C-alpha cells in the first residue's frame, strides 16, 4: 500500500507543479488554489508512505515521478522543447528510480 500512496503523491506533485506554472506567480486564483491543495495532499501521502519505506527511496521516487511528469506536462501543455538531451536526462531519472526501488 505504501508504494501506491507514494505513486499518488508523485502524481500530485505533477499536478501542483503544473498548476503552479499556470498560476503565473500565484496571481491567478484557481491554479493557485489547486497548487496549494495538491501540495498538501502530496506531502501528506509522502509522509504516510515514509512510515514503511526508506527515506532515500521514497523521496527519490516521489521527486522522480514529479520530475518526469512535469517534464512531460511541460512538453505537452506548455510547448517546451523535446530533444534528445532532455529525453536522455529523463531516461536517467527513470533508471535511477528503478535502481532505487530494486535496492529496497
């Protein structure tokens, strides 16, 4: 169950990061509210998952899901660059998350 909660927490990190971009520096109300609510839920679920998962593993997977998800959201929603170097960097993050999970 901890892995499920950690995955949801990571996906909520994508939500808050994407909403934060849309909040335009917290000057647009709805995305600002979504950012804060998703942050609180994400941190809360991360803390519950950390009760039974190692700190390093849980934090790395949480950040990794958020980083990869934000990268994908940036490309799809905000027209950010998609090139070989960025894809390779994302692949390294995914590889690191997989290795960290295997080590625990």
